[in-house]
C-alpha cells in the first residue's frame, strides 16, 4: 500500500480542497495507528509493558485520541468532552523515563472495547470539525486548523514510537502474518565503510510562524544559521556488520569507551550487544517488529546514543584519529550537499523494516553517500536547544521545553516508518540518550565547533 508520506502543503488550493486533503491525511494516520495494534494476537497484550520505563501499550492506544480532545479544549475550539477520565489518564506520561525516576504508580486502565469506542467517538468529532471549521489560507499556527494538524502529526510520531514498543514486546504476543510488507534483502555480507569529504557551506534554517509552507513543531521556527567547514562523513550508516566488529572485540566490556552517563546505563542494563539483537546458540538474529531473522549484516545497526558514542571511541582507536557523531549542523550540511530531500529513500513505510545500507544512494561531486535520509534516524551529539526567538505554541507549550535539559539528543533524517513532518529537513526531534527509536548513526571526522550543552 502507498501511504501519504508528506505533510500537508498549507498554501495551495481552495478551502474545500484543503478540507478534503486534511480529512484524507487524518483518516490515514488515525487508522494506521489502530492497524499497528492489529499485530497483537490478543488484545489482552495491550496491558503488557514492553519497556519498564514506559506505560503499558493501552496508554498509547488511547493517548493519541485524547490528545485531540485536550488540545481542542485548551485552544477553545470546543468545550465538549467525550470522557474526562480518559482525557486525564491517557494524557500524561509519554516521555520515556530513566531508571532513577521510574514511576511505579498503578492505573485503572479501561478495557480495549471501551478504549476503541472512545477512539471512534473522537474520530467522528475530528471529522466533523475538519468538515465545518472556518479557516483561511494559508494555514498558520494561529489557525484553528493548525491544532487539527498538530493532532495528526502527533499521531504520526506515536505510530513510530508504538512500533518500537511492539518491537520490544515478547514476540509470542504478536502475529506472524505480514500485516505490513517487509523488505527481504538481508545478507551476511556488508560493505566496507569509508570517510568521504563534505564540502564547506552555510547551513540556514528559517521558518515563519505567520506563513509556513507546512506544519512544524515550535522548535523548528524562527532562524538559525551556521558556517560549516569541510569535514568527512562515513559513506554508509554503521551497519550491523561493522558494529559486530565492536561487539566481538568486547566493546561492551571495555568501560573506557563509554561516557559517565553511558556507564550508568550499561550498569543498569548489563548490555552485551544491541538490544534488538537476539543471541541463541552462539548465533545472532535480529528482532524486527513482529518477526526474527538471521542478523542482516548489511542493515544499519539500531542502538542508542551511549552505544554510538562508545563505538566512535573504539573506531577512533582503530583508525588512529578521532571520529565522532555529527552535530546537527553537520547533518544539515551533508543533507544539503547531496540534496537528500530530493532522493529516493527508505521512508514513509515503503517497507516495514530497515534495508541494506548500500541501497539508497545520494551523491555530490562524484562522492556517493547512502541513507542521508531514511532507513533509521541518525543520532547527533547536539542536545536539543531553542533557535533564536523560540516560542512555545499556546496549545502545546510542553512539546519541546521539557527537552531543554541537556539529557535529550537530537536525531535527524527519519526512519523507514517516519511520515509527515518527520520526513522534513526542518524536523527536530530529540530523545533521551538511553532511548531506542529505530535509530542508528554515521560518524564524522571534523574540526568544526559544535554545541556541547544547552547553554
């Protein structure tokens, strides 16, 4: 099935054409979210907690619907409530916790049937608002229709985060059928990675709240500019095969590879290999969302920031010079250099999994980079920070501000399951460094300055 990958253009067309476009976009997202949970053999599994630092799955099933109602109310688009209790219990606790702030509070969750009835009623309300709401073009963040788009893009985020939780769930709870189409291009061979030059250039990000071309989150707006000197970036994302070299050489037991916080995570998890690798009888397999396959050495490795940083220290030892994660600005420069947004990529549910790191080529000046966009998100070493003149949106004033804490790392480029705003060059998403999010990395050799902390 082909999905609408891109977010809505807010400028073109007539009011009625835009209504129909937004209606189709909403229905895709709302129904795709529910379709993801059809992977469960039994709806009782919604009360499982795949990650002990996050809520049971039922929370995420209900959360995206309550978001619409809560944002409509805070924006005074409606004073209607469907279920005040649900709009409280499903509202709070989305951001992943850390092992030192784990909340063991118990909740009385509604049944699946009650939650589905609630979702259906909210769906009707959203469709009615899309069909009747008065708005003008272009849609900007003062428009009531902006709040509808906010709910849709918020649900796109949760389609992705819920897919990660399903991947962390015991596979016995999941159907084996391919509800979504997998790619089957895995191999026991992987390409040799190398560093290629990226020409110097200016990075410019500029988005106008009054006249945006497409929806954006608060952290994307206003202005940012940087001059990036020439640097080198790895041709490929780090593959499972390249990362396996680190694992085989005892990388997880060599503590000097890990940062201070990375060591705390390592002590808590006792990790010996990436979390989605499964070791049985001396052989590794890869846990995808609802299946396991022999470890594809040609797919990108899927890890957190601490593991990526540790690998870079290990790789620096091997190479005899320092390599590190790219900064956010270095990522933008590479993206612009190869015109990555114009290239074919594994994004927007072309596949329900990762693909070989040498499949999607993005070139400039005779140099071939791969997966600058898509396949897996790419970790950066940049903490989330505000651009000049940052302003939180009144309907969602805590979307970004809680991440201004030097504990959330920016990731770029989108993954195979990213849709809408997540696919844009301007997208800025950050997660705690111990978090997993279909995210991998590439490394750079660079003497560019970069932001180390928020302030």
